[in-house]
């Protein structure tokens, strides 16, 4: 068994520069908020080659991905940071500009079958390059039964070419036995000391 039971420490860092054949350079990142959830969808090629009425080969390589991230809410500075809002005299302006490219990471809490029975492990995930946006936000009156509402950010991810002419890399992950080590891992990827 290796089942997900939680999520911790969502972090992001804006990409300050990137050229094919190397890794992105990130600015100092930030912890965005508490994590509520994330849903990752890989966009895969779906090619099938037939001959003599049978499938001879197929292709399902990764082309990109989308990541829906639900934070516990975004404070003004975190929202401006990840969505590219401009700040002038204490006001946050939503403009026509595209959101910045960012690296994004979080920790997945896992329940795993180990040598000593059921154990908890922690997966640190880092996605090299995404562009987040908010397409819908809902605000309602307070009613008898409170419905907690937070925005969902949709990130469209693309690959980076770490070696000239090499494969595209989309994400990296590592498993740890302690939450502190996994959190330190994603914070280090985001340049958070």
C-alpha cells in the first residue's frame, strides 16, 4: 500500500531566468498558504500505429500537465506573487498581464506498507515550470450552515530542457521518512531558507 492521506507546505518561486540546456533560476520563493488539496492531470500523447490490422506500436509520452491547487485562501501578497498582480500604494491591481512562470512544490503525506507494518512517509514534489491562474471565485452571504470558500488555482505546466537537445523534465520528487525533511526539501527547491 502507498496511499495519500494529506498535503503540506505548498511553495512557489518565480522563474527569474531560463534557457534550454539548463535548469531555471528561481527568485526567493514563499510558502503560499496552508494546503487544502491538489489534483494533477498529466497530458499524454495518444498515438497508435497499426499494420496488418493489428497495433504495432503506441506512444503515450508526457506533453505537459495541469495542476489544480486549492489553498486555504490567499493573502494579498501571496496572490500578487503567484498571479502577477501589481502593487501600487497598498492596492493590488489585476491587469491583462499573464501570470509569471513559477516553480511549485508541496509535500504529499503517504501511508505505506513497510517492514514494521503501516508507516507514514512524506513525498516532496517540485514542478519546474507552471503558470497559475484563477478562473472563478465565488463569494456568498453567511448562512446558517457556513460553506467555506477558497479559490482554486489552475496551473498549466510545461517541461524544461535540462540538457541541450535532451528530454523534457516536468517534475522531480523524493520520499522522506520525516515531514521536516520533506518540507526542507521543497523549501530548498523554492529558495526559502
